[in-house]
C-alpha cells in the first residue's frame, strides 16, 4: 500500500468524525441552552434537577457515560452505532454546554432583565430579545473550547465500532505495521479540524462584537 | 384642579424580617413633579420598583388612573407599559443601537408596524437631542447620552407616569446638566414625574412637591419653599443641610455654567 492510499483510507473516516460532531454539538447546544434557561429562570425544583443533571454528567468520564448511554439508547430504540453514539455524545456535551450558557446568562447584568420588564416585556420576550442575544456573544469563546473537545471526543465512538478517523488509523496500523504513520496522520486530521473550527468561531466572535469606544 | 393619576395607599414592603417601608401614602396629580429625597438605604428605589411592579409589595394598594394595579389578577406587563422607569445606571440594552433601544418596545410590546415605530423612535431621540447618535451603541455614548437614550426609550411607550431613580447619581459632574435639562423640559411639557434625586437645585426649581423619606416612612412633605425654608421637622432640616453641604457646591457651579 502506498502512502497516498494509506492517507486516503484514514482521511475517509473524517466524514464520520465530522458527522458525529455535527450531530452531537448542536443537540448538546439545544439541550444545554434549555437546561441553562430552566436552571437560571426556573423554580426551585427545576433548578435542583438541572443542577443534578449537570453534576452527574460532568462527574463521569465521557467514555463510561458513552457506553451507559449507548446501551440505554440502543436498547430502547433500534439505532445504528453511529446514531446511538452521536446522540450519546450529544448528551455528554449538553451538560458542559449547559454550564457555558448558564455562566454567560449570569454574566449578562441582572439589570438588563429589569430594564426589559420595565418597558412591558414579559419574561419570555426579555429572554428572547435581550438576554439571549447578549448571552450568545459571551458564550462563543468558551463554546469554541467545548466544540474542540467534542471534535476530539468524537473519537470515542470508535469504541462502538463507528469507522471514524481513529478506528481507521487503528485498523490500518495493525494491517501495515506502521502505527507511527497511522496515528500521526490521524492526529494531523484532528488538529486541522480543531484549528479550523476555533479560527472560524474566533472570526464569528469578532464579527458579532458590540462596538464600543476604547 | 388636576386629579390624582397615581395613588399609593398604606403601602408596605418587607424583605423577610426587614421592613423596608411601612404604610406609605402618596398621591400624585396629573402633570406634577414629585421629588423624593432621603438617606440611602431608606427604601426609595424599592418604592419606585414597587410602583411599576418590578417588586411585589406586601400590603397596601397602588392605583393608576382610577384602576388598582396591585390586584392579584392585574396584568403586570400591561401596567408596566404605562409607567416609564429610568435607572441610576441607565441599563440600556447593550447589544442594540440607541435607535433600536428606543424602537424595541414599540415593535415588540406595542406591536406597532416597523415604519411607524422607526419614525416614533426617531422623534423620541430628537426630543432628548440625540438624533445624531441614533446608530451608536451604548458603549459608544457618554453616560449623559446613555441616560438621555434611556429616557427616550421610556418616553416612547407614552407612559402616564415617569419614575426616575437617581438618574444623575452615576454621572460625572459635567454630564449631569444635560440630563436634568431634558427632565426639566419634560416637567414643563406636563409629564407626571416621580423623581428620586440628590440634586437640590433641580428639586427647588422643578418640584411641585418634595417628599422626605427616612427609615421607610414619610417624615415630611410639602412645597420646595416649605421644606427648604420652613421645615417642620428637625430631621428634615438636618438632612437638607447635609445634602446641600455635599452637593451644593456642584449645584452653584452648574447654575453659573
Ligand atoms: N432585593 C432585596 N433583597 C433584600 N433586601 C433588599 C433588596 N433590595 C433592597 N433591600 C433592602 O431594602 C432597603 C432599602 O433599599 P433601597 O430601596 O435600595 O434604598 P434607597 O434607594 O433609599 O437607597 C435596604 O436596607 C436594602 O438592604
Ligand atoms: Mg436607591
């Protein structure tokens, strides 16, 4: 096997890595945002429950959670390892994203909510038009960090047999006896994915930045 | 004879054991400017927040235009549309331009069509002399300009009453004048206003009535002339003396400038 087809084989796992990330990251964002809003604005019971969710999820190694969730998810509905793994990863990241969004909501000054209510907005309108637009801007830098973690953690679905980058690197390293080359190629692809993602989010953050005098 | 637009009856507010104020009575006539003065921690801000229902009072009633607004079934969001509030620290929406700040309530709360809302927002900015800053974000405006936009934002809702909570306390001395100027103009135009302030020059000149609040109750109220020159209560006299000592110098400087 020549080097080109070797690299091509590993790189063809990239589609899986990207797909897993593109499912896990947004679903984690939706769940995380809803839970963060519930935690900040909900009643005492909801506050406790969402805090408990976050504490447990973040207190376990992602790979352990992934296995547990995988068996729950694939046990209750008939899903391929790819879908079950992606959804499970989404649940893992939702807790981290919840904390990121919660932190951002809390750092939007409490006065903003009061000012919104003072002109007659209800709570939902205030959240939608005043709190969330400011939250998004504050959340991008820490969220960029979490996006990088999810890209890297997508390699965990390897353990479920999804043929993503790491899985392919492992297979080809075994068949060619070239582990260094195989894993270096995998590392390079992960690095490029993370680098491009972080740079794009940096650019987005700059574009959304609210103009102010120095 | 003007009729009361806002009536506060036996209003009481507690935070746990801490009684912030107790049995407050106050009646505000249409077009009047009432200035509320008093030491810090006395419950002035809490009183204003109770009036526009940002905080729930524990007992007593508030009436706006012959309707009780403190009833259980009252629609708080509806009531707040009719009561404008200006805060000490401006609280403009940071992610919106001056124009968008003023326009948002019109489109989202009053459901005005976009073109009308735009026009009205521009008129309100013009009213506070900031039409040329319409596209600026709060972070690009001086404190005085931010406060004037905040006033325009409240005015845009066509409130029956405007509440001001120490609107100039967070401003550098040289920026206080422009905000007081806008408020003076509003008072002349007949806006009903409740103003918490330490600006005694403004109080003397613009107030129809001054209310001295201390430790959660009204110690004395009357015309500026009564309170400044013939205070009935020793505490009123002491407080006014102290506050004039503190802020008086600035006052006269502005008067000259
Ligand atoms: N959200 C709150 N929770 C508990 N106590 C409060 C709260 N807001 C105000 N207070 C108390 O109410 C009292 C009056 O405060 P405030 O209305 O801000 O006074 P002022 O505006 O006259 O300085 C203070 O003792 C303050 O500690
Ligand atoms: Mg106060």
